[in-house]
C-alpha cells in the first residue's frame, strides 16, 4: 500500500515537472524566437549593406558608401539611404533613398512581386562606349554565359507594379554626344493586382533635358512632360503598341559659339501618339508655339531668320524607311527675316547649311523615304523682311504674304506628281505679286512650270542694285512684269514681259555706267529715250535661260545679260522701223577693245565738198524728227575724208571737220536741237578706195 502510494507520488511529481517544463517552454521558446527575430531584424540590414557593398566592389566600383539600410521582413520593405559610389575617381551613382516593397506570399510561388519602387534625389551616369558596350554607373556588365542564360535559370519571375522617381539626374555619355536629364517626377504604373498578361503600362514623366553634340558642338535644352501607355503584344511575335501625348517646353538649340540659337520654341505638343507593329508611328496632331529658327543672341536687335507664333501638323504617319505622310501643315504669325552683311553673307544661312551637312546621312540605296503632304498653308498673313547691307545705301523691303498654299506634295509617286503652288503678296503699300504653278522640287533635278505677275513696283528702292549692275540709279519709275518660267531637268527657260512706267535714270558709278553703255552700244539714257511710248512707258521682252545645275551659272549675270540684250535689240528694232526705208544700214558696230556702238545710216557729201545735198533731205528730216521727239537722245557726228576728195593731210582732216560742223548747224537751225546734244568727233581719213565722203552718226 505504501509502495503503491509512493509510486503514485513519484508519478505526480514527474507530471508536475513536465507541466512545469511545458509552462516554462511556453515562455522561453517564444521569447527565444522573438529574440532571434529581433537579432535578425537588427543584424540583417547590416548584412544587406555589407553584401551590397561587397557585390558593387566586386563589380568594379572603387568606393561604395551606404549610410543606412532599413529592412522590415514582415511587410517586405527594404530601403537604402545615402548610397554613393565612385569609379575611376569620379562619382557615378548617388541616391538619398531607394526603397522597394515586395509582397510575401507570391515568394512561395517563386515570384518576386514588387508592389512599389521609389528612388529619390539620385544621380546616375550611363555610358555608351565605341565597342557598343553599355556602362551603368561606371560598371559594365559582363557577357551572359550559357549557365546564366534564361532557359537555365529556375522558374522565378519578377513583376513590377509601380515605380516612382523624383529629383533624379541622369547623365548619358558617348563619343557623339553628352546628354543630361533632370527627372523632376516619373511614375510608372505597370500591372495592377488583377491584371492579365496583356495589361497596359502607363508612364508619366516631367523633367528637363540637356544635350551637347560633340561635333560641331550644338547644344539643346528643353523641359518635357509626357503621358504614354504601352500595351504588350497579344502574341509572342507581336510588337508593343504605344499611345499617349507629350510636350516639350522652352526648347533651346544653340550653335557652338552660343550666339546663334539654331532653333527655339516655347512649347511642342504631341497628341494622339501611337506606335504600332513594325514601328509605324502615328501622331494625330503636333503643334509648336512661338517657333524661332536661326535667332541671334548677340543683341536684342539681332534678327531671327524664321519665326512663327504657331505651327500645326495633323494626321502624321511614318512608316520607317518607306513613307512619311502629313495631311496638313499650317502656320500662324509666320515671319521670315533675311539680313545680308557687308561681306555678302546672309545671316544664319551659313550656320544652318553647316548644321545640315553635319547631320545629313546618305540614304541607303533603294531605301528612299517617300514624302506626302496634303497641304502646306498660312492661316493668316505672313511677313517677309529683307535687309541688305552689302549695297549702299542699304536695301530694305517688307513683303506681306496674304496667301500661300502648296498642295499635293508627293515624292513617292512614279512618276513623281507635281505640287500646286499659289501665292499672293503685297510689296510695300501699293505693289502686288502673284505666283501660280506646279513644280516637283524634291527630285534629283528640279521641274517647274510657274507664272508670276508683279504690279506697280516702285523702282527707286532698287537703286543700290541698279548702281552695281548698270552704274545708274533709278530716279523714278514703276515696274510691272508678267513672267513664265519653265524648268525641265534643271534647265531654266524664262519669258518676261516687262513694263517700265515713267522710268528715269541718272549715272552714279561712272565706271559701271561706261561698261553698261558699252554693252548697249549707246548710253542707257539714249536707249530708254528711243523705247519710250507716248505715255512715257518702256515695254520689253526679256528671255532668260541656263542650266541651274551648272556651278558656273549665275542668275544675276544671266538677268543682266538678258536685260542688256533686250534693251539693245529693242533700240535697234525701233530705229530701223523709224527710219524706213533708210534703216538698212543701222548696225551695232564692234570697235577696238570689243566696245560696242550703235550707228545710224551715214550722211553722204559730194567729193571735195562740205555742202549738204537735196538727196539727203528726207533722211535728215527723219533724224531731226527723232531728235525732237526723243529729248534725251545725243548724237555723235564724225566727219570722214576719203580718197575721192583728192586731198591729203591737214586739208583732208579740215574738210572732214567742216562736214560734221555743217551737219550740226543744220540740226540746230532747222530743228532747234540743243548744241549739248550734238557732239563732234575727231575728224578721220578713211583710206578705203570705195569709201564715200560722209559724216557717221552714232548714238
């Protein structure tokens, strides 16, 4: 009995000890777990920091500094603070804070589900090397081995649902250019929690961009914001589809010296952007506000070559390497300013040509981009202002373009279809111009069929050019012109019907005027005097031709020669008509040194005499009438002695002078011609045995 009681007491004691042990275990095991967890939570951030530093150093970093690491395994949160890294003695990566939040349960399915990623106050360099390798933060990732290839990896996947970057600076470096981007705020929304595999990705971006091209050193700055949606392909072979809108603000592109703004705009808006399969790009509307091209920053008064208050383009479609189609391009507040300096250089043009040569890339053979534009037009009157300081006094002109429209530009048609041009303008207050026609400009050789009309253009403003070309200034007069211009395979054929109303000229440059008079074979005033009708108008037909593709062809020189030939030809035609039936001997004679002189029929005399005969009466009457009607005509009277006179030496020369004086007396007394319009030449002996005694008349 006692033995049984003792055994019972021992069992009770054992059970009491077990219960006590379990009671204590319930206390210290959770405590140990909690303590372990606390140790892990406290120690793991240090381990993460150490592991991250070690990994970056092994990848090539020279120095890695991590200020602090926050880690909460219970909510899947990790944050790295004050990260700094240097490579090659330069800072390549810095971030005040980078944090990530990962869902825990998907880890059991071998999926890293990143719910949020944040990057704040960061700086990063990205480099593209000549060998094609990319370098991120100074570290170049090595090639992927066969063991690292995706098909060799376990079945882990990564899903990023939301990312946000604020106040980040990214620098891109390459041989061709440097770019710096300041990301004020960027948000990337990818797949929501219940998204399918084809859920769209949305990006919102706001920041600044600065680009410098190493050669020729052009820099560009702008502020941008955009909202873009990207939809994954529905099939493995498909392409991503992009859509959205965006804007660039305060665009500024400058030439290397900083004094020329190549292009600037207050804002560029892109609406209805879509990028589809095959890289096709569609833009519903593109607008540019306050555009300026080739604008000087040297002074506030320096000109801007081209500016527009607003430029709009609609229904843009680009198929890379094939076609560029634009339904309509329109401009408001268009202003074109041309300024030529004293050295003959047009402001801004040389820089733009150099820029075009620098960035032009030769088209691949058989891969020419076809351009199709429905309409290019002005929505309101445009303004063209020209200033030319290459002439004295400086020339200034103001043209208001009341209508400008180009329709049907298409370089892809075979054969290429001509575009239709319609232009109307006012020159100054009272003159007008119209241009109509069709042309094909974007071809190896220009094709055109153009008609143009100019009405009542005041000529005195062109005096600086007239002095250069003719040696005469234009005192008064108006110009009207009807032109027909045809260009076939770069061959120019132009027909111009010119009307000069009340034109008055005066010599200004004696040397240039003498050259002009020589080419005309008479003084310009004399030629114009013959060509004026009863209303004091001069009508001319001028034809211009030449090969525009010939580097030696000069349009100005061609116009000068055509004008000279037209005036001279019209003068000779007029004189021959006026002097019928005596005009057969009117000629343009070539003198010594290839100078030209217009000669009328000579007045003949009896041998050995200086007396006018009745046989010359009708002809002299016509000459007298011509001098009366054309008050600006001046005539040279050149007496000639010949062998038939039977005189030699001084006696022959004296007879030649008497003949010229007799003719001058006749015109003064019979027709009242002023003596300052009749000039006696030095008398000459003509040794030709067949020569007749005479006085030669030359204008």
